DNA sequence: CGGTATCCCCCGCGATACTG
DNA sequence: CAGTATCGCGGGGGATACCG
C-alpha cells in the first residue's frame, strides 16, 4: 500500500480495511465467494466496474493472498484462497446488515435485469429437474429496456444456461413480471403469493412447474 | 449516494459497501464501537484523518442511521445507534482477519506512540487498582520522536488519565520499551516474557505492580 | 477546543482503444 | 473473448485557515 494512501495504523482493522474496504472490493469478493472464477463471469456480476479496475483489483487481491491466478485454456481463472474464504463471513454479514437496515426502495439505476438474471441462474435449484432432459423458462421483465426484456433459462441435464436470445425451444413455463416486482420477490421483500395477488408476477405454462415454482426458483441468499 | 459514485446494484452487499466500505469508515467505526463519542477523542484515534473528512463521514453515518448526534455541554457527542452496533461483528471480524493474515511486520509509519498509548489507556484494567488513591506509570518509548517519548498513565480513583507531560507525581512503575517492541507486545505478537528476555521491554518500580503487570496491562482486543 | 469552509492538487477510476 | 495500456477528468480528500 502506497504510504500516502495508507491509514498508517498498526491496528489490524486499519490494515485489513486498506485492502478489503477499497472501492468495489466487497462486491468483487461477493462474486468470488459466490464461485465466479473467469474474468468475464466476474464482469457479468460487476457490469459497472471498468475492466481495467477489475484487473487492478484482482492483482491487488492476488498480492494480498486473497486470490490465486491460474492459467486456463482461455485466459486465466481467479480462485479465492483459504484466507479469502475467511472473508466470507464479513461480506455475508455486511449483506445481511444491508438487507436489514437499508430499507429504501431500490433506485431505478439499481434495478438491473442482467444482474438479476445472473443471480437467478446462479442459484437455480437444478436438483429439482430430471437428471437428463431439458427445461426452458422464459422471463418477460416489464420495465426493462427492450433488448434486455426477454430471457431464457435453459436447464439441460441439470446444467443451467442463460440466454438473451430465443433458443428455439418451446417454453415449459413463462414468468411475466415487472423488473421491480421480480427484484422485490427475489430479495424477499414480498412473497411470491403477494406478488401474484398484486399482479406484479404471473406464471404461465405447465402446471407442475408452476406449482413447484418456489422449489426451483430459489431467492437471493439475502432474502429473509 | 451520488449516482455517479454508486455501484448501482440492488444487492445489499453493494448497498452496504457504499456506506461502510468508504475510505476511513471502518476505522472510524472501530473508534465509535470502542466507545469514543467526542470529536476530539475520535481525532485521537484517527490522527491521519483530516477533520473535514471526519466531519463529513460523521454526517454520512448520521444520514445512514448509524450514528446519532447529541448536543453536549461543549460541542456534540456522536453515539453509535443500534444499527451501528450491528456492524460491530463486521469490524471485529475484519480486525481478526487482518491480525491472522496480514503478518508483515509493521511499517515504520504504522508505529505511532500516540495511537499506541491511546489504545493502552482505553483498555487499562482499572478494577485491579484500589477504589481510592493514585497510581502512576511512566512509559519510555525508545525510537519515538523525542516529544512523544515519555508518557504517564495516571489512575486516580480508578479514572484513567493519559499525559504527555510530567504530572509531578512519583512513578509507581516505569515501563521502558522500544516503540516497536511495546507495539508487538500490545498486539500479542510476542509475549511479555519474551520481550523482557530480548531486552525489548523492562519494568522498574514497585514489585507488586511489576509482578501484576499482565493483570492490569491488558493487550489489544486483537491480540491472540 | 470543536468543528466547518475553502482551496486546490493529484490520482483513482471511468472511457476507450487496442492487442493476442 | 480475455485482458492490458493509455488518456483525461472529476471530485475525493488533504492542508489550512478560520470561526464560535
């Protein structure tokens, strides 16, 4: 750490904060803890972070022993180390705190269909689906910009894929919701039942997938 | 939060990090959690933070509901709220993490006699001393700048006072140590016994205070 | 002392382009 | 796609003065 920028304290809170509490780092750690390892995947979870800054932060985390960089077939993989994993309680507790105490409704610029769908596909409960075969769910996000309004979640042999273009398969279920509504459901701010009643969310398609919706559509890890 | 500066994510980790992980804030929270309430006391624990920034951060924490500002006889008092107290595990875990994983020896600019003595006086175990009467300990910190080399801890009826000028009382005990040595002892990096053996620390004065040193001289909350 | 206002520098970081 | 290099600006925050 540059001496000019340093807090210049022997206290371990200060020494740790110099690394962990710099801009974007808690959010980057969240992504790494969630299991993303590829640069492009990290970018997906951090759409407003510039690639140069992401690159820089990864280098800093590597120097701090929080991340290890491995050569991959294409590019590199960034894996969180044991010491990095021990930051997990901090990041999770920070999120829990935020969920509890920051109760303002989401600002418009915080509602992001890409981020939402990215989080959804990451937590989809695939064990619910048959070991072999295909499942297709289409999402219509009202209020999202046209080119990011329609999404398809495809589960093929329990492997999840997220598409923004029509995959050519027939839908098993369609989820129609406002972007804000689905985000609120996802974050546990309102229940699925409540969202349906308020016409913020509706499910169409095969009965068995509709009735089991809450079994495979897990909510955010921070949902109450 | 200014939209330009915002992470623009609905994720509570991001929303919390915007407040809690900004520059200086974790260290300021440490001070508030430790019980400091006055502006000047906060400054003592944050000597390298400019007063204008401290003022700004306090305002931000107040807006976020983490701190409450009360009119005091002179100036104001800043008290941490219930929601702020729930940040305590985050700050403490961050410190514990730092203590465990940031093992570089302290850089010269991180060794600060004022900060060290401030922390020491805050954790002095006063119940060890008689309910009435005076106790005086003088510290000589070798390697500290001349004007901050000598310190007196005065416990009067169990109330601790820290002085940088000779108080005119006789010493009950004298602690002679290098600044780095005492810091390492304080942080639990080496034991008192080891420090004595290596001549990094020596105690002179009344036997009963020497033999009970480790009873009243508590170590940092982050010492192992 | 307790805190705010002002000034201004500098560098963090966003934007963009570029390269393998 | 997987990152790195460059460039330019904006404002964060440090220094200082100042006011109550």
